[in-house]
C-alpha cells in the first residue's frame, strides 16, 4: 500500500474490523509512515477520551415505551432481554463511531485533543450539520459548556 489509507480505514484498522489481508496491508504501511502513525495515535487517544465520558443513565421504562410502538414480533422479545445490557455501551460506541466515521470521512482529526469537553464541543459543531441533528440541544449544550468557568 503506497497511498495512505483514509481515516475511515484507519478507524476500521484500529478496531480490527478489516479483512485479514487488508489489516496486514495497512499494518505494513503504518510501520513505515509517520503520518499514519500520528493519525492512529490520535484515534487511540480519542477513543481513550471518549471512554472517560459518563454513560448517560437510561430510564427503566424506556424499552417499554419503544416496544409499544413496534409491531408484535417474537424476535423483538428476544432482543428485549439483551437490549438493557447493551444499551449503555451501544449508545457510547455509536456516538463515538458516528462522530469518527460519518462526520469527517476524509478529514484529519485533531491530534491529541486537549480535553474531552473540547473534543465534544468540536464534534458537536460538526454534528450540527447533520440532516437529523437536534440543533436546539446541541446549541444548549454548547452554550452551557461555554458558560462554565
Ligand atoms: Zn500513511
């Protein structure tokens, strides 16, 4: 691999989501490319920062509210047992992956963000451009964050 992989491929490499052959090709490239080594280091520090964020507490009756709007399906009952266990981790992982992959597909991420709150603020601004973004909540979050001493 002569050309640097995209940030998406590096993220997939980091999570070992690539096929073995592609994983090895990128590994080979990274051992000789300081640019990709820095990008990978930035991805790893980002994952570590995101891991320090608190996982929001979900209300106990959240699934019941969602389930009553779904059609009657036996597969849903099976999923319901796993849902509570995976909900917190899934939300955090989904936010992390969504921010990394969908909002800056070919952009360079800042290397080693100064803090978790700075990282969240940067990516909240990016995510506000998303079609389905809740811009009001993002604006309130940013305003609250800036008003903190
Ligand atoms: Zn490279």
